[in-house]
């Protein structure tokens, strides 16, 4: 008898499993029958629900949380309008064209709350939508905290990219002591065009994006040697942004742009000739940008922005070469506590951004920091 009862219980559990989600019944018969989320990447997610009750269902709400680094948990609530009736089948479409999209590899947690006219209320268990770009058959390879996903190219291609990833993390750790705190996903699209297909309103020139709050990077790198060389640099650059973001994340302020971009440029390896030329030309023409100006977002004009990146690389390299890794790590930790730009520099190095500017210009008279 006992055995049979146990088997029956098992059968019921299995049956409930098949009919997931398990209907939630409040006393008196308010029941959520089904819930689901249908993805149409990257445009939308449609959340669906069916429910019934003895009394008219008057209130249906969807709550969702985008799972990413936040200073405080942000829950969105959507009231889904329903005609009061005892049986409800409704849906809400999250139109990403209005809100901006979510990257592949991200996820959204959600639950429903349903109330009826007799005052009964049911809240469903937390469910999760995993955002994926199902246009391609992704293959993943993981090393340490980094996973690379790709769908075109051979073993050599992906190994080269993984090696560049490891080298970038090693270089960053050597230069600053900063290391990845949580896992990173890197999506390698086979072209910039494929990458743009994953984005809402992409810009024409988009070849790579770092979603720092999600610890996700998406890049368009074709499996040929030209793109590979570029891809290795971009991975090193964007990965550095993610690490630095994880290490310094705080609700009070951002990093000065010269520090954020300078560290990312240093991680790429030696400066490319375009940047070197821009530096010497600006020095000759008396057009070098002040470190204070470089703390703000860079110019959108190509020439100015090349110089801004080049100078940031040099200023950061100067700080590392002259004052060492421990101080750079201390500087990042000071920013993590929400310090202002000048204050952080003064605390760690004893000079502010103008002092840094003067020191770096004097050093540049003798040539580049290699
Ligand atoms: Zn950057």
C-alpha cells in the first residue's frame, strides 16, 4: 500500500512537472493556469498568462527585473488591463524598440500577481527568461571566468582569440592588480553586419559593444587574419573596460575618461602608428589636450578622438611606469569608494589632474612611454 501511494505521489509530481508551471490556487479558487514568455530577439518579449477564478479577475500585473549590476534592485511593474471576468487570457509585449534592447546572454526574472473581486490574490513563482540570439548555432569555450561564443571560424581562430583574452587579463593584472570578479561572456559574430542584427538601432560603424553592467561583450570579427588582428585588440580593450567597471562599480561617480580609456588602450599592447603620429603632431602644433579635459567624454570628431585615446594611453602608462602597480590599484580602489577625480589623485599620488598634466608633458619631451 505504502509503495503504491508513493508511486501515485511520484506520478502526480511528474504530471505537475509536465504541466509546468504548477497552477497556483488561492483559497476559493483563484488560479493561475499558465504563464510563458515568448522571445523575438532582439525586438521583443511577449509575456503571457491565463487565469481563472470564481469571482471576476480585476487586476493582473507583471513584475520584472533585468539581471545586471545595479546600485539598487530595480523592479518594473506593468498593469495589464483586463475586463473583469472569471477567465482571463492576456499578454504584455515588451517592445525593445521603445526601451532599448538586451544583449545576448542577459536574463530577465519575472512573476505575475493576479487579484479578483472577492479580494483573493495569487503571486506566481519567480521565472526567468534567458535572452539568446537564436539566429546562429553558438559554440562556447570557457577558460577561467571567460566564455567565448562563436558560430563561424575554426579552432585556430578561436584559440587565438582566447589567448588574446588571457594575455589582456594578465597584462591588466600586472599593470594594476585588477582582476575579473564575475564571469564574462564574449559573443563573436562573424561580421559587423551579423552583430548589428542583434541590436536595436545600431550605428553604422558599430563593430563591437561592451555591455559593462551585464559583463557581456559582443563583437563582429570575421574569421580571417585581418579581422583577427583587429579582434584581439578590441577584445583586450573591451575586456579591460569590464574588469575596471567590476572593480570600481559604485553609486557615486564614474572614472575620468582618460583613466578608463587609457587602461583599455594599454591592455591592447603597443600604440599603433596612427596614434603615435597624432601624438607627435599635436606636440609640434601645441595642440595636446589637458588631462582635465580628457576626464570628460571624448570628442566625436575622429582626429580629436584619436589624439584623446593616444594621450590617455600615455598618461596611464606614465602613471604605471613612474609610480607602479600598487598605486594604480590604490587609485582604482579610491574611485571605488566614490572619490572625485582630483581628490583621488591627491590621496594616492599627492598631485591633482593639473599636476599630472605637467608631469606627463615634461616626460613626453623625452619621448613616448613605451
Ligand atoms: Zn574604450
